[in-house]
């Protein structure tokens, strides 16, 4: 199985999105819209066999962040309602996935921090937020917040 297929399998195992329509249903169209929100919203690390790490960030407004954190918006709605070409104040740490043999090398953290820095060059980001699905995701989000100097808000599962 090639790396792309393994990454797709990992996404399904971790997020089980096909069983939860409230989660962002990532496909080529979604990836294109994410890139329209900001080119750094989609990051990929690859080796000669294909992708080994993917990071998705959603720059958005404070108002939409608050609605998401209070569970009045789903993840899918957060994505759909985030306007293109707006002034963004918050970044949703949507997902970070790394193939097993490439974990513990700092790929997700480095990719996220690089993407966040690129977004901050264009927008006055004042907060990060997330909805962690794993202990690793929780730890990564906290680490990103510390390194970026931005406050982190978490939605409860």
C-alpha cells in the first residue's frame, strides 16, 4: 500500500469521519477551499513514496471560534461558514496526521508552526483552538500554543 493510501486509512481510523457528518469531510474540493482561505492551511511532508504527514489548519473569525467552542457549530459548519478573504483572528488546529514510522520526529509540530507563521504574516491571529481526538493531538496543540505564544482554547469531546 502506498503512503497516500496509508494516510487515508489513518485518517479514517483516527477520525472515523464517515460515521460522523458533523466532522469536516475532507476531499479535493475541501482542500482547494482550505487553500483559498490561506495557502498555508494545507501542509504536507513527503518522502519519495509519497505523503508521510498532513496538517490542516482553518483560519477563521473569533465569532465562529466561539460558536464552535460552545458547540453551537459543528466542525463542518465552521469550515463552511468561514468566509474567504476575511480578516482572521483565530486558527483552528483541525488535524495533524503522521505515518507510524515517521512519528516522534517533530514533523507535525514543525509543519504546524511553519503554517501558522505564514498565516500570521497575513492575519492578526490572537488565538488557537482545537477539538483533540487523541492524547497526542492534545499534547501537540498545547505545544504549538506554547511555541507560538498564542492562547489555546479546547472544545470538550
